[in-house]
C-alpha cells in the first residue's frame, strides 16, 4: 500500500517576480490530497487538504536577539577536512541523480537586465543568447540603466519512490561509509 502511494507524483509550482528591489513570489507543493502553499510577500503558510485550508499561519518579524558573546561561544572540535574529501564525488553524483528525477512541465522566465556599462550589458546579452533554448526564456537587455527585473513561472513533478535508488546508492557507497565511520570516531 505504501509503495502504491509513493508512485503518485509530487507537483511543485513556483512563481516569482522581482522589480525595483521588491521580490514577490509563492511556492506550492501538492501530493495526492495534501497541498502546502507559501506566500513570500505576506509571509504566510497554508496547509490544505482536499482544497480546504486546514492550517493558516502568518509569520511576524521578531526583533533580533542580543546574546552575550562570552556565554554563547562553546569549544568544539572541528572534524578534519580529510574526512570529508572522499564524499565530494558521491555527493555530486547524488545531487545529479536527484536533479534528474525532476520533470519540468512548465518553465517560463522573462528577464530585463542592465549593467552600469552598456558594453558589459552587451557582452552578457551575447552569453545569454548562446545558452541552449529548450525552455521558454526571454532575455531583454536594458542599455540605459542598471536593472534586474524578472517574472518566473515553473511547474515540476517527481515521483517519491524515484528518490530511493539515488539515496540508497549514496548511503551504500564504500567511500561514504568509510568517511562516515571516520567522522563518528573523531
């Protein structure tokens, strides 16, 4: 039964826009009857079941806490870097494998950009137009002023059971196990 449930796709939808230093956006993650939505501008999270709001939470700014530096500093031994270097290859493969399970259903990006020097804007335009164009991406240069405005809309999906093989391959890699044992011992 659990395996059958893990075969249903998780859909992630994100929208973002930025203009004149103001960033707005939202992200929603839905799976079967459950949906989680977050609005960036209002700083609110909604959890929905069957399209009805079950939990609505709005976050408020907290004043920064001041801590006494002498009390918060604790002496800890830092693990040696040589214990982490064998993890780089398997970790990069894990990231590549996890990114490959995402299937983009919709990707649209509209960007207006400009740098202080119009020549730099022109060079950036050349580089951006050389990128492969498999998605709906629009780059519009503004040679008159430094600016960065964008509108992003994307939808992607993945099957939760597809996460199991890459994580299993990473966790059973001999280099990962050896490094983990060294980190635990030190």
